[in-house]
C-alpha cells in the first residue's frame, strides 16, 4: 500500500524542494494551498492537490479524515517573497498567527484523522541568549521584546502544539537561515545557514527516521549545534536537488 502524506505548505520555499523528494520515493501526497494557481502547479507535478485554508478548522479536519494520511508535514509560513525587508514588519504578526492558530488547527485535524507523525518547520534563532553553540534543550527567548517577542511567541506555540500532540509523534526542525532558490539569498549566513535543499532533505529524513523532539538544522556548529540531527537523522549538509517546482 502506498504511504499517504498530507503536506501543508508544499508551495512554499522549502515545500517546492521537498515535494519532488516525496514523489520520487513513491509517497501518495495530498498537498494543500489557499491559492488555486498554486494548487494547480502542485497537481501538475504529480501530487494530489486541494485548495484549503488552514484557518478553516472544519474543512481541514474533513480533508484529513477523508485522506487518512499516516504522516503530516507542516511547512506553512506567511512571509513575503524573498523575505522582502520592507514587508517583514507587517509579516511578523501574520506569521506568528499562522504558527499559533494554523498549527493548532492542523494538529487537531491530524489527531482526529489518526496520523502517526508530524514534522513541522521552526527556526534556530529563537533561543534565549547563552553560550554557543546552543543545543535543543536550551530555552527559547520568551523574555524578548518587540517584533522578536511576536516571532518567538509564535514559535513557542507551534512547538508546544506539535511536541505535545500525543499519541501522534511530533518532530520540530529548527532551521538556520535559508539560502538558495526561492529564498531571496544566494549567499549563506556565515554563522547560521542552511541551504533550502538541505532543509528539505532534513524534513524527509525526519519523516522517515525521526523520533519525537526538536532538531537544529544548520550547516556549521557556530550559533547552534546540529549534532542531534546528524547523529539521529543521518543528516549532513551538501545535498542539492536537480529539479523542483518553478
């Protein structure tokens, strides 16, 4: 029987790189998007696709119950294309809301459908100040102020919802700063970078081999340590994808 994967965020920066990996491995993927045009693009490359708003909790739950996925991927964000600096101040509260409310809806729907595992996107720069490299057990910066407080609060809500979603196994990937196709940056951050293809590969490994918990995913152990991802997921930087969604 073909393994079913429900993919929220498949048309995003990481999603476009991850979807081909899933399809190549023979997974039956239901990818959802709020945009009919993006849903059509997802369908064109071989996924099942559906136009769906993650804030519509009832429709989301109906979709997962009907599809009955074994695994769920959460790569949803609400950020401007290329992380346009001029648009980022307005994006912070939208993205935090998505992490809080969208994640809560997705987790509830996945649990109702009996999904066994969820892999969710987080960030590796939400830690409280501490001695570098920071490890997954160290606390988030819940005492932050301003836009950082909004972002960290959204991250904390997302992570708590995913990790606490028993009996479903919740896995959180704390990505470094993305670079590569679709990210708006061709050059890596020297201290906290991960190529978008390596980020996609980490999600695939987490889906297939991960156990409950958080994993830092960054190329170099400077700001954060990615030893856990290397040792438990078998992740190593350097993977590059030949084809992906346009």
